[in-house]
């Protein structure tokens, strides 16, 4: 190997080390998806944990991830030791020494839901406007209304919580079935209207002019079930038990806490825990069956499940949702959506816990 080649190789090594000094751009494609996956998984487990805790009358607590600050440091160094004379540079004695140090110190801030944030997230009924906008954006209408609506124009939804079970009115079930069909046919329109005093209201209209006969028949049946004027062009969306007139669609919604209680009643728990008073009776005990296929279900086992969409260990047992149970998976995803719908956009500064994850 010639002296010139050795000197060139040494220079190339220095250039490569200098070019690798920035780790920021490369971290985006990795960290963005890693944190996304980790946050999603933790939210799924936190939701399931609180559902199970409610069955055992344990306090509900949610902890949000307030902020993630990930900092990277890459330090590189190289030193060259060699010998030289006035007449000659001896490359055979060159001894490069390379050193490097990589540091990753993310800081994650956890914010427990307390005070005003807890009230707005868990105790405030869902907004009918947000529910209908979610329907218009493609979220299945039957799932949203079954889980989020207590009543529509006085027609009562089922109620299943730790206190007992009340079945839904058949007319209510037919209403949400029709709304789901109209949603699938893009036959529902929503519009925000501002009055002279700048108050905004939401109006709902249905596709009638030029619509296929099956759509027109379902719209007329829906108007009959809800007591609406079939000749009206649009209807006002309001919150309440009953409408003021035949131009209103009144939706009374559940708060998220009630929804969690509704789902807790469907958690599978050992009969021993119920007989000993450790867990409250649920839907299966009240109805005398499992609630039927297509219902939200949380299974219980003594060992960790191998094919779970989400699982948590609680009271020395494993509670989990089967990865093949599409209905239950949709419900968990819907609850995550609800937290977004009720988010006020303002986080309380205290209390919070900051942990340097090194």
C-alpha cells in the first residue's frame, strides 16, 4: 500500500465521520412511528383497565401523555498519531484512534385527568353535533348512536351498567338502522347555520329530490318514527330528551363515564368474584345470557392470552379483547375517538409527572 493511498484513506475516514454527525433527520422516520405505536397501545390498555376496574367498583383514573421531548446527542472524535522527519513522512507509523458517544434522553410528561379536565372528558355528555359530524365523516352511525345516544326524540336506548339492565325500544333500534342505511347511501346532509345574533346551529337534511324510492321510503319512515314534518327541507339538531316541535331532532347523549360503565357490565368475571361481592353483576347475570353475538365482550383467563387485540393483568388474572372480535375492537377504537371529541384543547398545568427516560 502506497503512502499516498494511506493518507487518502485516512482523509476519507474523517470525512465519513463528519458526515454522520447529524442524527436528527434519520430519527424522524423511526421515532414518529415508534411513539405512535407506543401511545396507541398504552391508550388501549388504559381504556380496558378502567373498564375492568369499574366492574370491580375501583376508582377510574386516566393519565394522559402531555408532552414528549426527545433529545439526541452524537459526539465523534478522531486522533492521528504518526512520525515524520524533515525529509520523510512515515505513513507506516500512522495510528488513527476513533471515538464516539451516542445519547438518547427523551423526556415524557404525564398529566393525570383531574378537576376541570376530568369533568369535561368523562362527566360531560357527548356533543350531538360532534356525534353527527363523526357520522358524516364515515364513522358507523349505528355504533355511535348505540354507544353514545341515550334517546332520540324520546325513543330510549338500552341501558346496561353495574346497576342493572334496561332494553332499548324497538323504535329506537329501527331509527338507528335507518340512519345507518341513509349514511351508507350518502343521503344525510349537515350544515352549520348562524342566526342574526351570531348563534350557530346545526341543521340536518335528507336526500329526497331525485332519490331512489327505497331512500325516500326510509326517510318517510324515519320522519314518522321521530314525529318529524315529512314536508320540511331541514331539521334542527338539539340536545334534549324531547323536541320542542316537529322540526327538531333531539338527542340526549351519554357522558363517557356512563359509556365505560355500560361496557364494564359486559366484562367476563369469575362467578366467585360476584358471589363474594368483589365484582358487581353484569349484563349476562341480568339477562340470563351472554348478550349475543356481535356485542362488546372482554374475556377473562388465568394465563396471558396469545391472540389479543389488547390485554391487561388485573387482580392476578388476564382480561382481554380477542383480536378476531371486530365489534369489540371497534368499540375500543371508538372510545379513543370520543376522547378526541371531548378534548377541550386546553391542558391543565398541574399536577403532572415528568420522568427522564434514560
